[in-house]
C-alpha cells in the first residue's frame, strides 16, 4: 500500500495560497517518490485565507456581494458557500486594509458591511456560519453588523443613532421588532484568537484602538461608549457578556455575537480544522507537512502550523514544518513543541521581494519537500 502524506499548509502571504503551497509540495513529494499517496488540505488560522481554505477543503464555491465598506463606500466582498455553511471573513467587508492610513478613524468606521454579508447568506437559505473576525477597522461593538440584520439602536428620544464607535455611547434602547426572523435558526461559530474583554485596560478600545487610528482622547471616549452600551445590553439580556474572553475581539464584534446572536467563540485554526474534517482525513497518514510564510516565535501561539501539530500529535503522526523564512533561534522551541523538523525553503540569503515571487517560492518549496522525503527515506 502507498504511504499517505498530508500537506496542510497556511498561505505564504503575499506569495502563494495554501492550495498553491500544497500543490508545490505535492510535486516535490512525487519527484522523490512517485508511490506516495498525497492529500492536500489547505488550512488557515481564522484570518486571511480562511474562506479559501474551507472552500477548498470542502469543495464549495466563492460568491460576491456589494456591501458598505468600513467608511460607507461600496466594496465588493467575497464569502464562501459549502454545503449548508456560509464562511465569512470580516476583513472582506470591514478591514483596516480597506482604508488609507490617513483616513483610519474608529469613531466613524462601521461593521455594517459584515452584517450585509450575513444577511445575503441568510437570504440564500444558509443557517450555519463560520466567521473569521481578524483585521477589523471598527470599534462599534458590532452595532453596524447588527443594524444590517434588523436591530435598531435608539437614542434617548427614540431616534436611530448613526454608525460607528462614536455613536454607541448615544444608544439608550434597542428595537428588536424588525430583526430578521431567519436569525432564530442561525448558528454562528467565530474564529477568535484573542482573550480581551470588551472594555477596560485590556479591552478593545485601549489595546486595539490606536492601530485603527484612535488617539489617546478617542480611545478613552470609545471605551466609555462601549461600557455604556454593555450596561444596556446586560439589562436587556440579564447577563453581562462584556468580560467574557474574546468579547473585545474585532472592536467588540465578539461581544455582539455572544450577546445578540448566541455565537460560539473558538480558536481560529480549530474552527478551520473542524470544518474540513481534518482529524478523520489524517487517519492512516505517516507524515504531515505544514507551513506558513514566516515561522517565528508566534507560530506556537495558536497559528495554523501549531494547530496542525496538535492534531498530528494526538494521532501519533510526525509533523514537519516549512516556512518561507524561519526566525533565528526558534528551531529549538519548535522542536520542543513537537515538530519533527523545521525547514526554511530558502537556504541562502536572497532579497525578500525575490523570495516572495510565486515562481521562486514554488520552486523552493518543491526542492525543499523533495529533500525532506529523500531524507526521510534514508532514515527509514
């Protein structure tokens, strides 16, 4: 029987998708031993590439929708449809990368476009949602997203408040009368790799506000607004979700999913691996090859290769990692974590721009993986 090898890599960001990394690695394996049985399972950690990984892993499709960007301008956002599941990346509609640096301002940015993607999927009949919330440009506690789904946020005079983190402090009551009835049947699993509460020194505004364009005074105002909104929600739902780890993720979007939509927060890589049925698919494998563009001190802090490693270890399957680069002095820590070996795909110094060219990265992956297989055969 041919030996089964799994290739489960994240994208090499800016260079190759997880699928492209896998295809290059597969060619390297076949060049070393054409008898090997190779299966490619692209993975991601809940951020960029999550939709692509899950759609690729499950044989789904990518669809597009025109929605409001974080500043209200129209953007064309994409999301995935797989079986009965919609896979959405908040970054597609509401990310920081959609805004020029000089225009970043969490006082006015809104998550409304993310809600429009959910609305679109609900109207198509989808009820199971997997959502990555990394890369947010917003600090509105998800009120924009919720507004797109029919929730109305009212001021003390009963008027609808505007969008953005600066408006959440004006909210006095919430009107549920026009909420989409489809939401009663919907289930939301949220990829969340931060443990920040909604408010306070470790909260959304204080920790993440500055990178979204907030100055010191704005940070304080945003935090006060979120605290006010959280108190109103606690009165309505008879439970305070603001201190739940992850409530502060994506400018408080985690809080919105927890309190309004019954969402479940889960580490991003676990959400992806569970979605593609990873544990069953690696049964009988003799080796797993994983990877990402840069392997560094952060790799063992919930990133995709580490999640793959944990699943492999649980079944006694050795896991090898490849990276576009491997940070100095981290190999020992990675080996201690359980990786069988860690390989950079470039063995000599070349300019980063050259190394990231897709054709160069592809060739380097093929060569590196071929050597891994040949070395494994000699050791056997």
